[in-house]
């Protein structure tokens, strides 16, 4: 099980990390960059769908084609956790070593694309966010929250689909 978890977790984590770094670079180099949250989250769901293949691989190759829901979900959740941890480590290393001004670029992007009547409130929120992001623990937690919930939902659905008595 460890081998499956590490292989699929690493593949998913590296793909999601690469995707994130590409988007960070696009946003950093192009002030007029227009991100699309729906496409971004859909892309993450597609990438996390590899959890299904990891759990299915484990069931078929190590468990003689039988797996209960709890074992399938545990396997999927562990794959998700490995992938999310890689995403957090790579993302924060990239942020702290290569793009320390990204949080400013991101805050400016959010403020620039907010409704005119919300600019003042969003500006205050972004100032608070930038201050909190200086704390590495907060940065780690926020970065986990970007991907971990999506991966856990995919792990849940994967377990429901793959379970076989």
C-alpha cells in the first residue's frame, strides 16, 4: 500500500505543483492576467482523479480485486495527503525562494478585479491576509486548504466507486 500511496501521491503532487507555479508565473509576469477559478478547481479535480486509479490499482494488484469502502477511502485519503504535502512544500519553497513578492501581486490582482463598492473592504482584507501570510504556519495551513478538501472529496467518490466485496 505504501508504494501505491507514494507513487500516486508524488505524481499528483508534482503535477498540481507544476500547474500552480505556471499560474503564479503567468500572474506575476502579466498584470492583466485573468484567472478563472472554475477552470482552476476543475483542473485540480481532474488531477486528483488519479486517486481513483491509485485505489483501483491497489485493489486489483494487492487485494485480489476486493476492497471495502473504509480501506479504499483510507488509501485515497493518504494519496491525497501525500500529494497535498508535496504541493505545500513545493509551493512554499517556490514562494519564499523565487517569488517573495507574489502575495503583493495576488492582493493587487484581487483588489483590481473587485467590484468598485467593495474595493475598500477587499483592500483591508488583503492587508490582513498579507500580514497573516508572513507567519509560516498560516501559510502552510492556507496552502493545504487550497488543495486538501478537493482531494478528500475525490478520495471519497473514488472509494464509493472502487469498493468491491
